C-alpha cells in the first residue's frame, strides 16, 4: 500500500540516457527500473548539438519493442509541476520526442510497478532515424560534430556511463567496438587537446557519412510541439 501511495502522490520520472547521470531535478529517490515495450537505441538524428543538417549525428531515443533498464527518479509532489516543466523544456525542443506515462518496474526489493513520465521517439518526425545497421551508425558517428562537440564523444560517454551504472547494452557495446581505436574516458574534457585530436583522427575513416536531413515544415513543427504548448497552458491554469 505504501508504494501505491507514493506513486499517487509523487512524480516518477524514468531516465534512459543523459537524464540518468545528469538529471537536474529535485529527486528523493533514484532506483534502477525496467521499462517493457521500448528499448534504448541511437535512433534519433541530431542536427544541432551533435551534428548539422548537412551531416547529422545520432543520439539516444526510446523506440518500440524490447525492454530498457534505466533509473526511476521519485520527485516529491511539491516539486512535480516544476519538474515536469523542466524535463519538457529539456526534451521537447524539436518534437522528436513524445511525452508518455508508462508503467515501469522498480528493481529494488519491492519490485513495485509505478507510472512514470518519460519520452519516446516520435516515429513520424523527420529526425527519426529508425533501426540503422551498425555499420551505418559507425559511419555517421565518426563524421558528425555539432554545437556541443563530437558525436563520438556522445557515444563514448553514453557507453561509459551505462557501464558505471552496471547496465549492459550489447548493441551499444558493439557500436563502440566497431568505432575502432579511441580514448574511452568518460570525461573527454580531462583529455588533452592533442591526444583527443589524434584519437578522433584515427576514427575519421570510412568515407563521407552524409545524411539527407529532411526539413521540418512550419505546419509539422507546430504539430510536433503542440503537446508541450498544451501542457504549459494546463499548468498555468489556476486550481479551483
């Protein structure tokens, strides 16, 4: 009964990517959890932070099928509205992610099932890459760079953090292996610039990896972002 009360009064947020190691939310519990029906994958094109429209990179998304082990954050009810606003602002920048409230299983002694807020890949969005072959992912990741740095760094950071959390992702591990020689530090900022440059140069092989990135029409952009707009208006309404 206690778990049911917690689920009803507090907000649960399920993290499967950077949210796991950089949540930025006021949580009071962080518990390993399993989501069934979706899996973690490099299925989203990044055309700003880890790539460009001419040469997109790849970032994580939750796609249909399989299971995903991540971290469930319990946010106290008093911080729920603020947390939902923060996470939506962080995740719904382009509309390639869609907010969903899905049942997850807490992987602690309770094995309780709670409803958690998370974000899944919007398959109709032009930035949805789908299930690309690993060889194709390698070519894209090797060549992409965006506002926040190399796509290679993003992939290595993801793999290192998953490993530190004890989460096995064999497809991501195979991707890292196929990327060839590289520096496996979880914090590339601690690596000297010459070392990093040499490591990246070793990976810059295999020919161009250009991707035709579809432009988002104004009407489609409004359609993909309508959920955030509606959610914000609902939160601003006074409670009777």
